[in-house]
C-alpha cells in the first residue's frame, strides 16, 4: 500500500517547503509540481526565487539563490550560497524574569552530593594527563585496575577512566591554548561526577603539574594524587605507583552514596552532531522545550558550538539578560571570523558532507536548527571555553562545533549530564558525564537503535513537541539517578576527551 509523501512548511514567510519524505518528480506540493526528485529532509521551492534573492526557512534567511530558481525545483547547494546580510541583535529585547519553581515543587533525582555543594550523577576516578607523553602510562594504570577485578568490591564507583589527550607541550605557556588546557584539566578534576583524581605527567613538558596545582591551590590528598614519569623513575615504576595510589583511593571514593536532590542541581550540556534536515524540526526543538522545563525547575543548560550558531546569534542576543551578555556573544562570533580567516578557512566550511546529504545547505540553515536546542528562556551568561559555569538558567559557552571538543569544554564547565541530538547517526559518548542520544528521524533511530536513547522522529507523525520534551526531561532525571544510557552500555567516553588546541603547535 502506497503512502503519500509528506511535506512541511515551517513558517508562513518561507519560500521553501521541507520534504518530510522523498518526493518524486511531478509530485504536487501546495499546488506546485516538483521538477525533479527531492530527497527526504531537503527543500523544494514553493515559488519562483530570483537570482540573488534570499532563501527563507524558519522565517529566517538561510542563503541566497545563485541563479533563478523555478517553483518546484530542488533547493540545495547547486543553486544556493552564503551571503552577507545585516543582523538586528536587539540586545536583551526579549529578556524576562523566569518563573522558577520553589524547591518543594521541583522534580528530583538521586545524585552524589559533594563537599563543595555540587551534585554528581556518576562517581568516577579520573586519571588526567598533563601531556601526551604520559598517555600510555595513564591508560596502563586504568587497564591494570580493570584487569585486577578490584572494582567489583566497590559498587558505588562507576569506573576508573584514563582521560588522555594529544597536547600539553610545544605550546605558548602564556597563550590562549595553555589557558584553555589549564581550565579544562581543573574543570575535569572538580567536575561533580569525579570522586577522585590521579594526575600523571612526564616532567619536562610545557604544561607543568606543579604550576597548575599552584594556580588552583591543589594539594595532595586521599582523593588527589599526582606524579611524573621522570621523577618516579620510568614507565613501569609510574604505573605501579599510580595503581597503588588508585587502590588507596577506591575505599574513600566508594563512600559516596546517592541521595535525593532537586533538578536545580543538574547542569545539562547541549550537543548536536551528524545533523540533518530534520534536526531543527524534531529533536532540537523538543530538546529546547526540555531545556525550558529544566530551567523552570531551577537547573542550568549550556548551549555551545559557536560556529554552529553562526547566523542565528541574533536570536540569542535578543534573549540576553543584559546588553553586556549579548555583546559578549557577538565578540566571540567576531573572534571566530578572525580565527577562521587566519587559518584560511571560512565559517561556511560547516555543514559537513553528511549534513549536506541530510538536507542542510548552509551554516545559516544549520545554525537555526542548532540554536533551537537552547529553548526560549533568558540567556543568563556567556562563557569562554572550559570556564566554570556559575549562572543558573540558560547559558552559552564558546566552543568549536566539533562535538568531542565542544563537549569537553562543557564538562569542564561543570556539566553533569549531556543531551546529544543526531540525524545522520553519531558514535559518541562521554565520561564522566552520561550522554543521552536523541534521534531526529525514525529510519535512523530504527537502524541505529543500539546507539539511540530517544526517537524524536515521531514528532513528524503527530507526537507534540511538548510531549517529547516531557519524555526527554523524565529520561534526564532517570539517567541522572544512575540509569545507563546506550553510549554507556557500549563503552563510549574514554576516547572522547578532546581539549581544544588553540594556536600553533611549536
């Protein structure tokens, strides 16, 4: 039995219509016959569009016609390009005082209360490295603990993880890259999902552990130990010392117990990867409504990936609590324009080939969908990469669009849970912060069901965004209480720690 292909007009001002299902040539869309096959998730012209005129989707400009486009024609990169146009930032125009539920009315979850008042959703021991040269030692320490079976004696510990990276030396120790790495390591060491830390260095690297400890006032304790390979006496001895230190740490970290906490203790990282033409229609707006729920319950949500809100930043500046907060976001946009130009790139290097195959034509289109993850509440702060997030409510953190790098910054900022939307399908997970995977469309969800936690594709079949938001919010609470996500069961998260490398490698 054949089914009539579905289409969707997102805004009355749009001059394109979205093909929910693949459209054959000659199919009537709002009285206009398609001139060719239009793939699912892609766009078809609703009316003639003259060369140089804007392409409008979501009621916003997503690009400009590079030639005359006939009504019914497939609209994509063969006839659309980026272009400059003025944004009206309207700083703080839509700012409002949010209505936050009192503690007694807030949703609750079972979390680990830390001595500093923060609350963890997981309880890991993390092995951090100052430099790539100590990565092998760190991994060997974690592997030895895993092989020994000793973790079976400590049921309140989620695991021992080696969070290694490729930097730490050959960098300007007074530059942006060094400062970003310094903040990242501090953020992971103090993330509430981490109950104990072992930090391993080589000894001669640019990123010196003693200097880092001095900067943050870190002292050796029963939950923090540091060592360097050169000082200890080589690889084997350092592995042995590190394993011994972790064994001593295990009973201390295992003392943590879950207790009932309010949703205001949640800090949610927002990510999207492998986006497609459905991302801005299903998963991202559903997640945005879940963010609104979280904010109402006193929690915090972090929107990031600055190159992937490019062209949509004016929608966020209007929501800034103050003009200063809005201007800080614009400053980060200008920094990115300079950064990409200096590296002989452009902001429209994004979307990726996979994004384009899924229906996204320009970064402007992708950004409008990506920004929808942030919901509709007032933006209370803008943070640089890996800065500690202190504001409540909806905030923005400046990060690259590359998901592991972006999420690393958010977790360093304090995120204790993460939501990740994907349309093409993404192989991603995060430690120590559990990642909930939200599929934008049903075919991909069914194909990659072992990786996906929530199907948002049913929004296209009549499920309301509000219903889907409630489903996401309730899953967040269960995951925060210990329910394992698909990416956790698959073992993702050790290799996805990727601090942002800024500047030259010397």
